[in-house]
């Protein structure tokens, strides 16, 4: 995570089971080296977790631990999430339950 992203992550603190992510840029070239026009590029569904909330609160007041951590790569749903722009960077807020999968590397 770059220094600018880390600084923004300190300013935006998700609440409860919210996860702040930054989408990974879509591919601009094919494997054969052909440039892909902007309209034909697929929407990036992979993202890096930038910040997480403490977890959903139970009736007893305890927080359930989150399944993702800062730095994890995740697979997002095609639609949903709240777009957040700060200092020229674009982020998205999702509920933990909306995240489709965690990508192990």
C-alpha cells in the first residue's frame, strides 16, 4: 500500500462491518500486446482492502471478528458499494457480507 493510500486510510475509518477497498486497475493491454479501448475494458472486480471496521456488533455488545484484513485482495460484486473520492483517489465502501471472495496469493 502506497504512502498516499495509507494516509487516506487513516482519515477514513469504516464502522461496524464495513470494508474500504481500492479497485485494482483494469487491464489496458491484451496478453498479445494489443491496446484495449476504454469502452471495452471490463470493470475491475478485484480490489485491495485499505481499511476495515471492528466487525458487526452482537446483542451482547461484542464485535465479531472480520474475515478480511488490511492488505488482502478480494473479489467484489459487479454492482453495489458506496464510491468515496478523497485527495484524487477513488475508493469503495462495502459491507463485509457483500464481498464475494478473498483471493489467496
